């Protein structure tokens, strides 16, 4: 296979799965604006398996594109008071192992990668319906309408080699301001979020190698992301949710030359369940799949996590 064909193949094998093609916008996270007492801490250990055949929408002469990725993530959540309102801070550090394959002119190509993905931090603040509360006050509180805002920042801490096309990191920053709405109707909870993803430029995209001696930059237009969730409480802390999202945008450019075929307009649907194991332990499981896909994102996702929570600072005796 000639050099240009190899370049096109590599360009599109990985990005359908990660941030360059909008995987960030594909999040499904029910009850993201849940109110918890001040000084609530949660340690989260999660595992995801993603597998499928990305839709390349004719952007390159690639057939039988396939990816399978396993992701383990360590997370930490802490609630706090911010100007008298309930707020929380969440950190996540993911690690991935992935297999990526495809064919160009009937010639198979395969890549294996393992390493850190980009880490993230999210700050959320409730504006309406959720004042900062101590545990005793929280026990008497009942949710009605909540309105909150959040900012998620994804840092370029993932594994990245500017001479290679297949990378786990993105070598850029990403910012997601969001508005979140949640309302309880007895045992039912309706959630809706509206967000916009913004991306900085990757200044070293597939550069300083045998194909391109110099450096090349890659940029991406913003992505609009919408989410909706309808969940039901079977009993305290045991709930199940139907999830859906939609995202659009994200057209990419290399050295200022835009690729219209990379514009995304897609959605996913899924189901999530949260199951308490004890007063401090719970597990969360979910499954989602592509409902409508225009360029990338056509994969199945299975997720499971263990959560351990407590209120206050740890005491060591």
C-alpha cells in the first residue's frame, strides 16, 4: 500500500473512538446534578468496553474498520459549599488498551495501543433548588426542580507520539461548559443537559516523520451536545434510567484546510442502573449503542463501576 493510502487509513482508524471525532460529546451520565451533603466523598473505580465499526461516511476508502477498547478509570468526587450553594468537584484518570483495524485496497492494517487517556476535572454548582446542606439538614430535604451549571476540563495528559497517527491522547485541551436541569416527580427523575465542547489546537499532528518532515497543526470546530435521562427509584439508592443524547459539529482542519466529511451529527441511547451494596458501597452498570450515526461513534459500550462513599474527612486512629 502506498504512503498516502497508509496515511488516510491511520487518520481514521482511531479518531472515531476518541475525542478527535467527538467521543467526549457522547457521554451518557444520568443524575449528574444530584445534590449531596457538604463534604461527601466518593471514590470510583470503573471499567468500560467499547466495540464496533465506526461510520466513516465516505471520508476515506477504508472498509471493515473495527475497534475494541478496554478502559479502566479511577475517579474521585467531593461535594462542597460555594457561596451557599451545593457544588462538587470530580476528577478522573483513565487508562486504555485498544485494538484498531481496517482495510485499504484489500490490505489489512492493525494497531495496538495501551496507556493513559486524557485526564479530566469537572466543577458543578447548583443555582436553583439545592443550597449547601449538612447531613442532618439534607435528610429532611426533598428534591423538586434543580438548575445547575458545570465546567469540565480535559487535559492533554494521555499517551501521545506526534510522529504516529494512532494515539490514546489528543495533545490538546478540551472545555465543556454545561447547563443542567433536573426535576423529581415522586419516584421519577427527569434530567436534561445542554453543553458545548471547545477544543484548543493540536500543534503537532502527525509530524516530524517520513511523510511530513515539519510540523502540522490540527483544529476542531465546537461540538454541541444534548442529553436526556428518565430514571425511576425502585427503592432508596436503587434506580434505573433510560438515557439518550445527540451531538453535532466537530469538523476538523489540518493546517487550516477543513474536511467537511468530518462533520458529526449522531446520537446514542442506553440504560443505566445504580445498585446499593451497603451504606457506603454501590455499583453502577450501563449499556449504550449508536441510534443514529453520521461519521464515527458507531459502537456498543458496556460500563461497570464500584463506588465507595463517606461524609467528612477520613480519620486515622
